[in-house]
């Protein structure tokens, strides 16, 4: 199929640096403690809501001064809160904020120049939504679960790159078999979030190999 041949990365798959997720807790101190336990990971993805986001990130940065930090708000802020919080996050070296506003309520981002990149997740499910998303965001989070499969995920990633947008590849939980095709698109991305199997009680075998935030290519016995 020429389309797939044109869009699959023409490179030898390399190990990827994957983010490790710090889940939302009621109190900021609990998130800081989880961060201390995960401080050896090179990239941490922090889940936040509207409750004390700056206080949480100050404690998290103190707990892990060297890690790259990305933030996922899951549609949890207003535009006013974003404008207040984003400069503080930029001072802390946060690399990007994912989906700060609700899908369908983010038109205010057009014309706004954020101090750090904003990444569309729920606001860009497939290539048909990229034209609108690129007027509001500087990055796109591609997920197999959103796009419906590897073909559309590759198409979205390539279209976003052509539009000079940054890329993240994410997951919505799953075993190593769900992460394996994601690994292909991850070769194109600035940030990769393939920690799904690490958050499960049990994975399937053979499984993806993770070590200190680095995930290796899937073995043929798992996928392909």
C-alpha cells in the first residue's frame, strides 16, 4: 500500500524515552511523594486539575529537579486560569501543557500566545480536526485509541509535522500489545507516553521492555 509505505518512518526503530505518569491526588504533598519515588525517570507526565496547580508543580519540581515535566490538565481549566498559571509553569521549566481547556470550548486560544507550548488531545481526534487545532495549539497528542488505528495515527502525525507542530504520542492504558504499534509512530514524536503497561497489575507476554524510562522496540513474537 503506497500510503503506508510513504508514512511509516523510514528509520531503524530506536529505543524511546517514555514519560511516566504521576496521577492526580487530593493533596499536593502526596503527588510530590509519588514524584520522589519516580525521580529516576527522565520524563514525568503530571496529571492536574483546577485545584492548586502551581502549588503542586512547585512541590513536584522540588522533588524531581532534573526531570523533563509535561502537564496534562484533561480539560480542567478555564481560559483565565490558563493565562494565570502558564507563566508560572514556564518558570519551572515545564515543557508543555496538554489539553488545558474543554474540547469545544477552546476557541479563546486563537490569537493567544502562550509562554510554553499547548498540546491538543481531546481537541484533535483525527486528521479532519487538525486544521482547527493548529490555530489553537502548538502540539498534537496522537493516540491509536483516538484515531482508530495505526493508519490514521500515522496520517495525523505526518500532517501535524507538515504543519510544523510538535508531537506527542500517548496511550489510554493497555498492555504491551497496545503499546507495540504506538512505538512506530513514537519514532516521529518529541514526547512519548507509552507507560500503560507500567500502570497495570499484570501485562501480557512477551512484553515491552522498560528500564528507567526507556522502552525498547517490541520483539517480533509480540507484534510484527
